[in-house]
């Protein structure tokens, strides 16, 4: 990166967590459906992740990987060489077991001490697996509060990437301190925006896999963002499992999986060839921005 003001920066981020996971009443951690089984599944996550690694390699893209520590451990135990596959990418943290820190669904808000224990354990696990520092954090369900932010600060994280902010309305994709939580921790927020029909849209690609949007809508939005967010960072997010199962955990048909992969590849390939943008990792963008 030469001059940060010359282009729009794009980050491809993955939330690597259990298949179709959801928060459950009465417990802190997330489960895969059917929740009565009390289990998590990672078969779809594994397949999706393998495909995405292949595409990132093909298009020569460095991404930011938010690993749920439990999922990372299970993938490694299952024989996946995550450190090698993740070599070119940023390793960031997506909690220990996808905890519902705020207790919005579980009904059990976690106190600061247990949040600290959880995130600290997750960070240790990831740093042991990958033998690298983790600087970034994305909260499960993208929900943070003052306690989570304070814990991140204490544990030496450099940024959080959980908030969603509307692009354009005075925000051009730049990092900002989490003053609302009385903190100087920097936020690399996820963008939201309006589509051509004025309907709100997020940069999570799940809507494509659930057949609610098409890939060209996301490309249009990047073209818009290029005009209003010069020097800013536009973060895309993907759940690897979502290429293979829907948000209720039902397997997609082979045709749908093929379509999902095609859509994702089409977005990556178009971004790679688009003028006026640069694809980068979130940590690298931040490093350069701080300079
Ligand atoms: Zn997640």
C-alpha cells in the first residue's frame, strides 16, 4: 500500500464457526441444529473452508480469518493443516465457543470476569495452533458491550470488527475508537448500505447463499463505495459453512452448492480486476492507517 487515500480498500473476512450455529436459551455456547442433540457440527465448515482457501489462492488474495477457537481445534484434530493453509492470511479471534456474551438469546449475560476467561482462553488456543499473535476480534452475533471491549483492551487486541455502520452517512469506512464504550480500542466496522431499490443490505454474503441476493448487487455496492469511501476499508464477511448448508442446517442441493461457489468466485474475480480498489488484510490496513 502506498498512499491510503488513493483507493478503496477491501477486506475479505471469514467467520469460521460451527455449521448453522445458533445461540441457545440457558447456555453460553452455540450449537448446530438440531439443538436437542447438544452438539456442534463442522463438516460443512470444513468443506467450505477448503473451497475458500482454494479460491483465495487462485485469485492471490490475503484474507482475515476470524477463528472460533473450538472450531479451529476440531479442524486440526480432524487432520486439516490449518497453520499451513492459513499461512498468508491474518489469524483473528471469533471467541472460544461462540458465546452469547450479552445473553440476548441465552438469557444469561456473562460478567466481565467470565468474558475475560473465555476470550483469553480462545486467544491462547489460537496462538498455540498458529504460533502467531492475534490482533483482531469479531464477537459472536457481532454483539459487543462495554465489558467485551474492556476485556479486548486488557488482552492486548488492537481492534474489534463487530459493529455495523452505514456507509456514506458521515462514515467513509475508516477505523474509529470505541468511545461509546469509553474505550480507545479501534473499531474496523462492517459496512451496511442501501441497494438500488433503497433496501438495507449488509456485506455478509449469506443472502446470496440463501437465494435472496445475487453477486452483482455486491459488486454494485463496491462501485458505489469507491466513490464515497476513498481511503476507507470495506469488509466482506463469509461463513464457510454457508456454501454447503442453509442457516437451519439443511444441506444444499449440489446445484445450489455449485451456484454458491460460482457466486463467490465471481465476486472475488471481479474485485481482483476492479480498478481503484486494493484487497488487503484487516491488520495490514490498520497498520498503514495508524502510520
Ligand atoms: Zn460467528
